[in-house]
C-alpha cells in the first residue's frame, strides 16, 4: 500500500543495528569512507542500478535517487546494540574483514559508535558470551516484556541524542535457535504480548523484542538473519497497527544468490534436476554460532526454501518431482569471513542423459552483505515515507527466505529475475511512473 506522494528524505536517518560484528562494521566503515570519497559502495543497487521508466520516446534509464527521494549517505547516523562492549572501530579491527588502511581514515567516527547493552538470552546463541547485556536493577535477566520496554527507551534516546528525524532498525546479529511458529502464541498480537508479559522464553525470541520495540517506536524493521521474528501474523498485525514496513528474512549474499540466479537457467531451459548439494565453510562469528545444531536448523530451513518455488514439481512433474536437495554449513576458523561454497548440481537432458554443474564460490561474506544492508535500510526508509506498511515483498531480491502470508497459502517469490522485476516496479510506482513490467 502507498500514499499519493512520498515524503521528502529531509533531516538525519538513524540506522540502528542489532549486532556490532563483521557485517555491521563493514557497512558502517564503507558508508563513512564512501562519503569522504575514499571508497566506492560497489554492490549497492541504490547507488549503481538504473531502472527504465517510461516507454517509446519517453523512455529513460535512471538511478533510484533520480526516480524517488532516497536518503543521502551524508544523512546517515549509525548506532548499535551488541553483547560485547567494544566500539565500532575496535570491532572492525577484530573482525579482520577490512584492511587497517581502509579503517583508519574513519577511526574517529567509528570510535564514537559504542554499542548499547543488548537484549540477550544465551539459550538462543550458546556460543556467545558477552557482558554488555541488559539486566534489571537487581542484576536479574529482564522478562521479554521488560526487554522490549528497555529497547524502546534506547530507540527514543538515540533518536533524541543524535537528532534523527527517522530511524530504521536492522538485525545484523547472529542466527538464533530455531523457533517453530506456534498458532497459540504467534498468530495474534494480543497473544504475543501476553506471552511477552508472562516471560515465555520458549516462544518469544530476543529478536522479537527488538522488532516489537522498533515497530512500537515507529521504526521500520529488517530481519537480516533466518530467525523467526517478523514472519508471524502477530507482527504483521503490529506493523499494520503502527503503519510501519517490515522486511525479512536472511540477507541473500553468497550461495543462495547463486542458487536463485542459476535455478532459473535450469527451469527456463526445461532441463531436469536429480539433486542439488550445497556446502559451505566459514570461520567468523556467524560460523561459530551456526556450529550449534539448533542454530544451524534455523539457517537450514531458510536455505532449503529457495529451490522449491523455482523448480516446481506441480508445474513440471517430469522434471522436478523427485530431486534431492541438501545444505550444509561447516565452521572452519582459518577462513574467518572469507566464506567458500560448493554446489554440486546433477541435471539431466535429452533422453534422460545425466550431466553435472559445479560451482565454487570463494566470496567475502560481509563484503557482499554490507551493500545489501545499505539498500534495505534506504529502501525501507523510502517505503515508510511512501506510506507502505506490512511485508515489503518488493525487497525479496535482497533476502534469502522472503516473507509471505503462508496463512493464506501464498508462496514466496525466490526467482532472482522475478524479484528484480518486483523491485523495479515498486521504485517506478513510488516515483510516480507506471509499474509496467510483467512478472511471468
């Protein structure tokens, strides 16, 4: 949904990040360096992509900011929460994603970004053991409701202290343990709030407290991990009540980006699929957390969801009814943030003759994630100013497991090129142009 016109991107835009690790500090450093003219925000769609608007003699190819009023990089103010107390400069050096010479020019600004105490439950990320966590005055762990109230106060304080006109909240922290959706708790806002007040720690994840606090304070919320957070009807109800946009889940950066782009080649060419085996090694904090089976299960559900909506058994049963899909992630400390993925794809063609495709992607996880984070924050801020609220399906391009209304039988769009069409159409529409591309 949208209003007749988009409000201008005036004043400062606060980006409050849950997590001050590799992804967050790479994003912050890159933005600060880019606005000094010392680095280029390569990989960012909002900074580089061009969209056709109009047809015939009226046709133009324009950057996003020439179509819609996007917030400028100079207007961004960063803040964060984290279980570890190190400032953004210290955290960036520790992450070892960027070279020191690419961090030092903005050291003073990064040192001023000191994480607020995190709303944290060790049961949801057993490998993390930080001391910078929220406690009650007596030293007890706060209830889920108290966590949300503390986070709301943090958002208000940050907004006032930094003079921000608007704030977007972005989850760039670790993957929580898998939380199955429970209709008794997650299907209505009233039930969720009652569970928070009852301190139901089984069904209410800390990430839900962040999302609840953000929406209550009039901030769009982005879930960058595969956590069960805003992909529940209770949060959709809250987003509608507060007229705030929500997006998620899980940044689409490496292997799933390849999968969502290569699977359409198989389907378009009408080739059959026997199996797709995907495995990864990485060694950063995300890899450490995912080394716990309960946390990996959350990621596995997210990564497995891509193929079934592209290679559809009901539409092409002879080609896609019996393929085997497996995903693995292995923690391997020597690689740190330099993730490596392997995909073995068994396909078959004419007269059922088998063939294979091998893809070996040696990527840098945070280098791919940082521009995705920037784009999501700028586009969610735009959506809020355009009067859009609830699930922002046009942002599926950036997400591994796009949100959809499963209660109504809706299916997520995972096809990369269909997602790009959705993105372009939304930008056109918010810019006052006709959303004129069909999604086949």
